[in-house]
């Protein structure tokens, strides 16, 4: 059992840590919203049909409403924002900024009626993480680089993290199917519809030229569907049933590092001094927040974790 747990955990590390680079490749020749919509439409249909054929009961109207709300926040606002931003931002930097989602979750949880107020460890983790983000995106030229960072891309990523936080907090008390995978399939389908709408109103259909789509972009899309959306979620859902949550949650610290390394090795993204300084600070802050939350609740982080990672995670 231990070997299978570690194999599944490694699969989650690789599946969700590499999606940022796959997104970057996919949007090189495909409009971002339409690409993401296609990804989640195909993956959502596969997961939903599989779970219904496996015997999961049909979802109720209330469960569909919950799935639509969550899917729009997480996959349209969250993943859609990341996908759009990766036209302008390196995949490794995108992963580090998306790692800020727990900071927003802590803030949103503290502000909502009846929410949980952070203790000193969580507050310290938030402050440390914000310091890491400040190092990463401070105005001006990045040390060791000939160019500065795109502030519009940074803003889109921070907004995407905020949407993840809102959707994740809402999902904690939402009426959803008992089967996590069935709920995931429903959310993917709802998010796909929202992404198609976003692509339509932003004029992406007019910019879509099938003849100019490269094999690298198609490979990136296929990877996102099969590995990012199917393998990653199936492995994660299995781990949630058989493995201790503190072990499963380690993907939140590992994924950004994998994204930075893969971006450097496979896409020649710069490992600047700024990135090298900010990465361990942000990752450490996420670890501190998660460890503190595990002391106060044993299950609440579970649903938050899958959403924070899928940015797709």
C-alpha cells in the first residue's frame, strides 16, 4: 500500500506541477479561453460519463447549481485567468504566484460570517508569503534579467488566485455529490461552458486558425486533458481516501518547484535571482499555513487543496 501511495503522490506532483508548462505551450498558437474550454469539456465528459456508468446516482438540481458556481469561479475565473496570463508570464513564475491562493483563502475565511480567524502561525505564513510575492513582482527590472515582469499578467494571476479562494470557500459547505470525481466532472463541464462564453465575447473565435495550430500546442492540450485533468484528479481522489492529509498536501509545496524547474529546462525560462529568492519564501509560507490549519481541522483543507493545485490545476 505504501508504494502505491507514493506512486500516486508522485503522479500528482508531476501531473499538476507540469500543467503550467503545458498551458504555456498550448496557448502559443491557440486562444487561451477556447483552449481551456476544450480541455475541460473533454475531461469533464469523460469523468462524468465514467462515474455515472460506474453507478454514481444522478446529481440533483441543487448539486448542479453548486457545481456551476464552483466551476465558474475555479475554472473560468481561476484556470481561465492563469491560462490567459501565461501568454505574458513565464510558467514557473505563474506557478509561484498561483501558490498565493492559500493567502486569499485565509483572508476570505476570516471575513465571511462565522469564518475562522487566523492564528499567529497562519498570520505569519501570510506575511511571509506576501513578502515573497513582493520580491517576485516588485516594479522594475528583475535582477539577472534583461526585462521586467508584465504587470498585467501578474494582476491576472492574482485575480485568478482570488477567484480560486472564493470558489474553494464556497465549496466547503456546498451541496455536492458524495463522489468527488462525479462532482469534479460536473464542475469541469460548468467551467467549460463559462470558458466558451468568455472566448466568444472576447472575440477568440475570430482569432482561431486551425491551420496555424502547432504540434507543440496540440501536444500541450492533449497533456492537459489526459495528465493534468484525468490522471491528476483520479490519483488525488484515491489519495484522499487512503493517505494522511498532511502527506497528500505536500503537492502544494512541490508543484511550484517542479513548474519552475520544468520551465527552465524545457522552455528556457530564466532562473533569475528574484525567482530563486522568492520561490523558497513562498513555498515555505504555504507549508506554514497548511501545517497550522491541520492543527485546527482535519478535513477542511482537503477540498481547498485540490482547487489550489489544478491551475491547474
